[in-house]
């Protein structure tokens, strides 16, 4: 099948190297092994994580700033807690210099409405611009990823070495291949079905359904981290 005939969510921008098909198939198999029949301990771990309310774990929940492009002090606090210390000068500029902050917020405002599962070359290039802008502001790619994932949990996967290693995906230093791999995972019908089933089974103590957000992408991350015992630690 020629590239022109493929749907956009199976394409990538020119110059982006897609992950090997064998690695993608293996990653799908590992995810399905984890969520095919999730046990009580895994579901409890995801529930506890979502309900915990600590600052780093706010990335897993609906946040007032989610789906908006304005960078707030709360966003910076969460980013620091997730990614580690940031230069005081960068934080000061982001808090007090509107023109400087706008250079980061502008590409966030231009992000497409679609989630990662349907992202094609144009959407992926917009993600790249948003990441570059955030990295300019923070001077750190992990902090930039954390901010983008906070703002668009349906579009940006979290950068987590433990998840990458377990699934055999491209290293987190190659964010392009990592995004493409996550796009493939979240677009698989069986993965979608199993994640929705997990979401239905994640209940709070009073029996109410607990939904991390409307993002299967974020739920995928939570389930994998819970299964490999990585939820207790920071993102690495």
C-alpha cells in the first residue's frame, strides 16, 4: 500500500523514523498481557494513584489547567515535582514575563483537537513545536514533556523510562519514535477495548467510577506503571 493510500494516523512527518514493526507488535503483546485480565491489586493500585492527590500524581487526574494553554503557577509546581528542580531564572520568567511565557503558550494554543491515536504528520509536527517551545522555557526536555502531558493528556505520552524498558519501546531520548510507538499502541482495537474495561472496573471506596481523565493514553501509562510497580516512584 502506498503512503498516499494510508490513513494519516499511520503516517509520520518526513525525516521521522518509525519504530520497527517487530518492536511494536511485541509492545502490543506486553500491554495486552498486563490488561487482558487485570487482577485486584493492579486495579487497586491505579485507583489509589488517581485518588492520592499528591502533586506529581496530579498528572493522572483532571486538572483545572488541562485543555487550556495558559501556563499557571500550579502547572509549574507540578512540573517541578515531576521533572525535578528547574532554574530559578526560567521559573521567574515564566511567572512574570508575559512575552516570554507567550512564546511557550502560543504553540500549545495551536495544538490540534485530535488525540494521539488520530494524529497524522501535521499534528505530530504541531506537537514537536509545542515541545520545542516548552523546552526553550524550561531548558529541560523532561520538564517540557511533563508540561505538555499536563496540558494535553490525550496527545502527549508521559516520559517514563520504566514504561519504555518494560514495553521494549524506543528510548525516551528519541521522543519522535516514542510518540509513534504510543500512537500505535493506543490505536489498537484490543488495547482500546481492554483499557475501557479497566476504566469501568476502577472504582473508589464508595463504589463510584474513578476516571483519570478522558484519555486512554494516560490510562495506558497508569496501568503499565501499576503493573510493573512503578507508580510509587517519580517519573524518571
